[in-house]
């Protein structure tokens, strides 16, 4: 089954509104004529509204970096699915390792977020990945397999098929140390096999599994040419339009 690769920039806690607008305008111009690849950006909450106006009518999709699972209420500091829909988000990142590590986000909370996003008409980019300690202990596949199925648990198979999975080995995020194409493909293939076993080949064949962790123009082509790597979730290299666009180009 052919899947359209999806490259999404996770801007993390970077970019004021003017900086975000300059970056997104540059990205829009560079990817405008690229067919065969879906492109998204995930600015910080404060820039979503302004960036949304710029990406309207372009090929760039808007993603949030997090979301709360309740639609509204007394949750100081949180942002809901209807609020993200209101500013034009089509995706939200869920379960990024930085949120798991620093903010105690659990698989169970991720499952609630995925369900809330689906109910609100948005898609999730659901992040999973093992730590270096877990990899060294030979537990990488066990860890990511558990995270994968736990996060998707509340969704029906049809809904599961629409979600994007991002495999981000924690030891490769922001470290300059990328998983080798073989290492990444091994995990992606395992994840697709898990999805096939649980949801069937049709659903598993439609799902896009991104790789994330020090992906840059120099290593993108080799990673993205692997059979089960269907795009990338890009951190540092997404903050430079030239590098981000080069990765988008490599995905085609
Ligand atoms: P880097 O590309 O900076 O390693 O970050 C990856 C990431 O965490 C994307 O979500």
C-alpha cells in the first residue's frame, strides 16, 4: 500500500509570533510546489492563531504540540480540542517524550487525548520511543509495543487508521545521534506488525509511522527510503526553513 509521507516540524518552545511568521512564510514558499509529501508545522500555542492565517489555502498543515482531553473546564493552563479546532489545527502531537519525561504524561492520558482529538475531528501524531537504558537492556521493542497499543486503546480500528505514529528514540532527540536506518526500520517494521496483529493488514497498511530524532537534510533520504518509515517529526532542523524544506524534498 502506498502511503503519502508526512513531514512535520515540531518547533517545541521556540519562536515568538514575528519569528514564527517569518519561518512559516519561508517554509510555505519552499514547499509550495512539492507534490507527493504532506507537510505540517507545530508552533507553540501562542503562535497558532497567527500561523493559521498564513497557512490557510497553502499545502502546510497546522499541528499543536499538546492538548487536554476535556473539552472545557477548570484546568488552568490547559488547551482543549475545540480550542485547537477553532484556530485551524488539523493535528496535535501527543505523548512526546519531553512531555512524558518532564510533565508526567502517561500512556493512559495519551489514550484519552487521542480519543478526544478523534471525537473533535483532529488527528493525532502519537509519539512513542524507548530510552537509552531501555535499549541497552534489550527492551526497545517491548517498550514501544506497549506504548503503541496503550495509546490507541480507546479508538475503533477505522479511527486508528487515521492516526500518525511517531517513533522517536529518546536517545536520538536533540543529541545529534540518529538511529541508523536499519535500527529505525527494525522498530518501524515491528510497530507495523503489532498494528497488523491488533487491527488487521488494511488498517496497518494505511497508517503512517514517522521517525523522529536528529533527522536532518544529511540523513533524511536514507531514513525515509526505508519501507516502513513514512515521514519525519523534525525538531531542531525544523527551525531553519532551508533544512526543513530539504527534508520535505527528500521524502518525495
Ligand atoms: P530533534 O530533531 O531536534 O532531535 O527533535 C526531534 C523531536 O523531538 C521531534 O519531535
